[in-house]
């Protein structure tokens, strides 16, 4: 998802007889649905895993602005442009909420940003695909933000208080993102045959990468099992992906668009859609840094940060001057 | 590069008459920028009519270990709650 393949650093799920008294107490609180707060005792592996998960999530929000920034100056109307800008500003806000949540675990903002800029930290694979037409703004809001909602709603109930509270705030704002995307798709699908073809082309390119966002099957993953025990992962990757397919296929039908999967069909026994197999080689390749836009995204992000250095320095100089100045009577 | 900006805790009054409520935190070099940043990060949808920002370093907090000493004494004082005193049904306005 926005955080994919999060390591716990553990080889097997911690069992009760391996736990210290503090750890047993900690697990009992989680099992009872009590939120863990920053000053509470927590196992080091829980803290580190959360830092990785929340910071990956934050980096994804920040880098996620870049594919959309590509279309701000070329939005078809002033209203679409204002809406897109507001959506992108929300993504920055989501990044800020999440960085703050990560900092409650004892890491600094500068360290988190350094890890993103040096390429050490990961962000979601989805943002390494190019945005080739205006229809991609529709497909991203509809499919990518739609998938993000499916992932993030359960996290509102996760065990770590600051993360859960950040997710509540994010989820409230995320439906706007999904709807503005679907609204773009509806306008294109009601337009000329060429416009409808643009929408179909965007769906063709974003469908599979959106399914990959949820990550490979984690039915046998120790990391996922441990994260589930800690209640920082509430459903399996496959379950969340299945929900995405089940809710999105009827939305595509309403638009009159074809989901690019010849194996997609309704399964009357399960009451869910069966779908074709995913190209995980592509997913791993993108994660390794070889997606269509990995280098460009990181470069653009670093340049934006470096170009803003003079402004941050000026703010700091002003603050230092104010502090040094004698208080006016 | 300049030093890391201090952390500020942000409190928003959502409507006139309600108390300020903690909504999150942010970094800013001074109080003026902290208010500006809080406006952008926490009130994009008209969530507030007032903002407080406070340097996180200036907040004094109880620690989870003190929970017993601080809060247990209240447990055996149930008579502080009005429901401790059952009232006869025919007695009104109490």
C-alpha cells in the first residue's frame, strides 16, 4: 500500500513464552483495544516498524504530489485547476500529519527528509509511473486515492494513538480526492469518442499498478503476521486488494469502460470478482528503483527542497533577529 | 543548512463557545510562522475560528508511570457522582 513490504526485523512472530513481563503487558493492552501512546513502554521492534511504516506513508504523500503537479498548468478549466491544487495541497498536509506522528517515536523531521532524499527510505511504487494525459488525473483520484481509502480506513483503528488519529484526519479528506477523480472520468466518458478513449487509456495504464499498490500476497509473511499481532496491520494485502476490485469494477461499468483484465469475472460462489495474475516482477523492479519515473521523482523532490532553502534560511534569520531584538515597550 | 525548527503543538477552537482542542503538531522557526503553518496544515476546511500554538518543549506532561499515584485516589470517591445517592421516585427536581 502506501507503505509496502514493511520490515519488522523479526524472524518469527513473538510468542508469549518469549516475552518479558513488560511485553506481555503491552500485548495484553493491544489485545484489549487500548491505544499505545508516545510515552508508554513499547518493544523496540514495534517502535522501529512503526517508524518505517509511518515514514513510508508520509514520503508517499509527499512524492504523490509530483505526478499530479505535471498537470496543474494544463488543467482544462480554471475550476479543475483550483480543485487539483487543493487536492495536491491536501497531500502535502497528509505528509505533515504523518511526519508529526512518526516524530512522536523519537525520530527527527530532518532525519526523515534526509532518508527520503538520499533514496534510503521507500515510498509507494505507484508514484513512479508517468502521468501522460489529463485523464490520468481522473484515474489517479479514482483508483489510487480509492485504494488508499481502502487501506487507510482500517488504520484509523490501529494500536498506535498518534498514527490512528492522523489516519482519521486523512480519511476525512480523502473522499474528496476519490470523487474529484471519478468526476473527471465521468466528464471524459460523457464527452467525445476521443475523450472517452483518453479515459480508457488511463484506466488501461493505472489498473494493474493500482492493484500492485497493496503489495504481494502476505499470507505467509512473518512481518505481516507480527504487524497484525501488534494491530498496525488489520487486513491482509489480498483481502484489501479484493475489496478494491469488488468496489471498482461496477464503477468502471457505470463509466462504460473496460477493465483491462481478460480473466476478470464475477464468481457467483464467493460473491466476489476473480481476477488475473499480477506481474510481480514489474512491482519488484519499480521498488528497486527501475520504474519509469523513479529517478525523475527523487530529483524533482530534491530540487524543490533545495530551491526552497533560501526561504527557510530567511525565515530562520528573521526568527533569530526577533529573538535577539530588545522587546519594544 | 540551518538548525532544525522547534516543534509546536497546535490547538484549534472549532466554534465560538467551544474549548480549543489539540489537533497535532508542526515545525516552525517562530510563533508567527507557527500560526501561519497551523492555518495551512490544520484549517483547510474551515475547521476553526481560533488557533493556539505552544512550543512542545514548554509543555509539562504526566508520565504513564504516575497514573496510579495521580488518578487512583479518585476511584474510591464514588460519592462525588450524583448517582451515588438514590432518590425516591416521588421526589422531583433533584
